[in-house]
């Protein structure tokens, strides 16, 4: 059972909109060295749905190849059709993924419950890997609330986890309904009020550039050092709030900027054409992060 801080790995691109394999390897190695508990690759931050099947396969190969089994890597393989999802899942299994994440088949948001379960069953029949439901109705158009998630687990025994991002159900309701062998992850940054009650951890994009801080919070909670965890949670919340605000106002380019702040030569992020953050806004964000004391000491 995977628990802790799973980083939603960004996929960096070069000037030609191709995966920047060198920077991607640097990021994976960085996360290994900062002792995160795992990686979630090619989800929303990983730009998987904006990439072709061959591009997604190559990015998965790079991440898994650099990880070299040093930490669990979950590859998100969700697409709008079962055939492509199965193809990506088989590839992930062949390359050594620890599990696959699957968002419900998007665009056709009027899929019936039967059709959604059939989509996940196709993956389960194709690969002998744990499956993580990716509950993200904001982008997929389909919600998997706790009672539906439980029915999916009953129908598909290899479901072993769920990431709840923008979900309609209460996080602890998933924990209550799922058996102990299913890991429930929040897409938010708040761990303090949830981990003691069974939440497995977090997969949070706005704090992905600060793995050291998130790992410290997780360890404090896991070791029941709640006095220490209070201050760490406050710092994590501050980072999530500042970066989240920039993302809402300026789009995903803000995430590329905070990785540049950490020293990574991210040439293009996101994959699509976008406007960069205004210089003044970027400088203000960097200044506020530094003043908040959330950045590691140089």
C-alpha cells in the first residue's frame, strides 16, 4: 500500500513542444533525493491528456528509466477511449510502473455507470497492476463519488487507490467505504486533519516544487509529532495558497516559473501556447514565497 507524498510530476517541454528528457530526468532524480514516497506521472500537471499516445509512452519511459525502481511510479493512462487507455496501461506495465492511474473516459460526460466500470475493467483485464481511480470531474466531466467508487472496487478487485481532485464527496467517506488495502489521496495540501483518520497522503500540484517541505509534514504526521506538524502544515498551506492563486490568475505557466525558481531549466510549460506571467507578478510571487519561509535554505 503506497502512502505519503506522491509528486504529480510536471512534464517539461522544449522549444519544439517535445518532451525535454534531460530536465525530466533531473526532476525525477531530484524527487528521489528528497525522499518523496512516489511519483504520479502524466496526470493533469504531467500534461498526459494533451499529448499523443507515442509522446505519453516516451515520457513514461523516461520517468521510469530515471527512477530505476528507487521509488514507486504511477503512470496515468486515462484517455477518452478504452483502446488507447489499455495500450498505455500495457506499455506502463512492460516498463515497470508500480501502478496505473485512470481518469474516467472524458469528453463523453454522459457515460453510464456501466460504461465507466467497463472502461476500468478493460484495463484490469489487460494488465496485472494496481489501478488508481483519478477522480477529477473538473477536467473529465465525470465524478466518482464515494459510493460509486466503492461499487467500482467491488467490481474490480485490482483497484488499490484513488486520487480525489475537485471531488464531490468527502475525503474521509472514501476512507470509510474502502477496505484498508485501498489508498485514498487528496489532491489538496491539507494533511493535518485527515492523515490521523486514514488518509494515505497527497498528490498536490501547487506544492510539487517544494517536496522537502511536504515530506517533512508527512513524516511529522506519520510519527504523530503533531506539535511539529502544525507549523509545517501552515507553511505548506501558505505555499499552496500563493502558487494556487498564481495558477488561477495566470494559468499553468506559473508552475513552470516556480520550478525555474528552484533551478530547473524548464523551457516550456505547459505544452500549449500560453502567455507568461508578467514580470512584476512573477517577482512578487517569488518574493512572497521567500518571505513566507517556505523555500529551502540555499
